[in-house]
């Protein structure tokens, strides 16, 4: 049974309940002043508390999608890759391979023309040699005969760290929201490429080209776009592409649009931070190179580099988010450039969690749709 299985959660709750009942039932028998009785009381209390914490942890993981599997939780993840046949001159099965398809939600018709489709894909970075899974949302219009010669704008959607790509579909409801907004005429039909920024798990690479390590920034700036454009009807100009993310994904989204305006015309950072952390999950991202560290600091970048011709959206809340002051500073610096366009969503209150981001996703999709072209 998987980490996110409802059966696992139910069993953990039942086990905690049985331990609680057992503790109440056995407590009178363990009331004797002997080492054996004391040890029994301590053991029952510890077992009950551990079972309770496990139930709470599993419930929180189901709600927020921190880890997708037991291997992911314990740092032993082995993601499915794309087979490369080097005997045929290095040609792969393709930079993108569809693994599975599903409906946008259980209530929609099985026909993709009516509700759109979500495809699970494996992406192979031809220049960075990074392989990673993703989910691609194709709007209903993609399958309609009237649109068969049309290209569509695309937005990359990134989770936080550790995060799971499934959470973007099932918890944050990006495909369902995009479909409804397009149906209401609030945004144009768009393709969404939903994935983790963690493309070298379990390491948190912060979308950095690490010296001697994963070239994550290059993967998102070039390989990912090339793979998607080679398989789907997506334009290849910067004006056809946007990028959205929350938390770590928000930092990545802003940085990629600022460093690579030739790749992404618009970016939205939901609860983003503005400087790559250095901690046990990241390791030494810059290998002591101060110049690389500065380039990854978005506030430093706005002060010291030529302002990118990109549209940026940042979000925060006055109460509940730790990035509020940094977000205000980012807005001031971006406005001062006179070249970078900046917008914001500032809530009165809202924590660093899915509930907050669900409130911000509809206006974010509308905003980014209005800044992308299908031509």
C-alpha cells in the first residue's frame, strides 16, 4: 500500500485508536509499583503517541502532497526514466513519451473534446541528460477539429520542495481551474506542464546549474521547452511560454523568467522567496563561487544586472507569510528598472499552504494567460 493510500491512513487511525483503548483497559493492571509495570506503562504511552503522530503525518501528507511514496519519504526514490538507445547514434525514444492518460475529473465525459485530458509523460533532457516525469494538461479545444492547425500557449507549473506533481492536479486543481476559467471566457485555452522542480531527487537543486552537478536551470530554460514543443502544438517563442510556481517553485519561476526572458515572457511566484537557501537538502549549490550565488539572488539581480523584459507576478500576505517584506522590496526594485513589469497579489492573511495558493491560482492563471500569445 502506497504512502498516499487511503487504506494506509485508515489503518494508522485504527491502530492509534486501538492503542488508546488498550492503554485505558490495561492501565489498572499496570498500576503496580514494579519495573515491569512501569515499563509497560511507558511502552503503551510511547506506542500510542507514535501511532497518533503517524496518523497526523499521513493526513497532512495527503492534504499537502509533500511526499509521493515511501521511497520518496526515505530519500530512496528511483523515478522512471526514458530509455536511450546509444547503439543507434544516441537517438532516444523521443524527448517526451506519454506514459498514461486520465480525465480532468471524474465527473467529466471520457471524450477529451468535452473536458480536456491530463497526460502523464516522461521527459528526457537531450542536452542536460535530466529525465523526469510530468503531467501535461491539454484543454478541450486541443482536440477539436476547429483548432487542429492552431498552436497553444503553454505554462510550466512547479511545486514547492519536496512536493509532488500529482498535488498540482489533485490538490491544487490546476487543470480543473484552467478548464473552468477558459469556459467562462476569463482566460484563453492553455497547455499546462505540471511537475516538481526537484528533477534530481532527493536533492533540492533550486533550479541552479550546479558546477559538476545537475544542470537544472538549463533543463527548464531549454530542454523542457524543446521536448514539449516537439510533441505538442505549442509555439517556440518566449511570448508563447509562461511559468508558475509556489514556494521553491515560485522562486524557480521568477528566476527563470529573469535569467531567460528569451524562454519565458511571464512568470508568477506564489509565496516565493528570492534567494536560494543553502541547507542539508541543497548541499553546496555554488561550490563557493560568489558570482554564481549572487546571480541566483533575485534582489541582487535586479540591482546589478540589466532588467529583463519580462512580466512578473508575486504573491504574499500581510499576516501568515514570512516573505512579505522581501516581496515588497522585490516590487520596489522591479518597478525602479522601468523595464520589468511587476504585478502582485497581497492577501490580508494566509499561510504558506495549499489553502492560500488555491485562492491565488485563479487570478494567477488569468494574469498569465493575458500575457501570452498563441502565435
